[in-house]
C-alpha cells in the first residue's frame, strides 16, 4: 500500500497488552480524581506543592500503578515509607526436567511491600551489558524464601521463543526485581543464570 507521490504508507503497530493495561489504568485514575470530594482534593493539592506538580497529576501518578496492579485506590496521599537499602534478591535458579524449564528466585522481601519482577529474553553468553528486561508482573509472596516466576516469564516471552524457535539450553536469562513504593520505585536488583540441559537427558 502506498500514498500519493509514491511514498509508502507507515504500518500501524498494535499496542501491547501491557501498554493497553497502563492506558486503561491512567484513564481509571483520572476518572477517580473527578469523584474525590473537596477535602481529599485539598490533601492531594497541598502534598503535591512540594513536588512541583498539580494535585491531580500527583493523584494519577500514585494511583495508576496501583490500579494496574489490582490494588485499592488511595483517596489520601501516601505516607513516605522508610527505604531499606538491604539487598533482597539472592539468586536465580533455573532447572529443566523433561523439557520443562522452571525459573525461581530466592528473596528476602520486606513484609507487606510490593515488588515487580522484570526479565530478559534468553541471551547469548557474550551479552553482559545493556540487557533489556521488560516488566513481567507483580512478584508473588515467597514460599520458604522462593518465588516461582515461570508462568510470568513465559507469559511475556513464550510467544517470542516459540515463533523464533529459540533454543534455551546454554542461554543466559537476566531477572530484576524492584520495590514499588507509592512515592516512587526503588532501584533494580539483578541476578542471572544459564538454562541447563534437561536433568533426564543422558550424558
């Protein structure tokens, strides 16, 4: 398909599910602001002054991520949480048995805190810098110190792996987690591991 004067028409790329979820969350937060009473709007406006933004913008900034992640709407500005700089992400362990790859992270999470997990596509071993790690989703509560992120990982990257017939054995995967605070996220923590051969394969 071409336009007049022989210029090719640009193809419109569809938006990803994550982009659509974020846009929907922004819209819901904006609508929620319109239903706040004057008392609550004043609280947001006063708190937003120190951040050099409007009360509405601050309200949407805080609540859009919460709505996207299925959390309740905050009608009052959040209290500033004390940041704990300790490392909570210990290691990534990848196993494979009968062709099924399982990814688990060992963590020491802060009680009641909200974390997101981010992961790269399977990378060649020579790749070590500037690895792109898109958001996989919310990190589930650990069981005995471990979180199984297999479903989150393949929900994000499974179609790409299948479409490109990408071999996993010998590929390195980078995983990051981030503490999500209402007043702003913390820094990423990162671990990595190599996908092993299936345990039931003969040597």
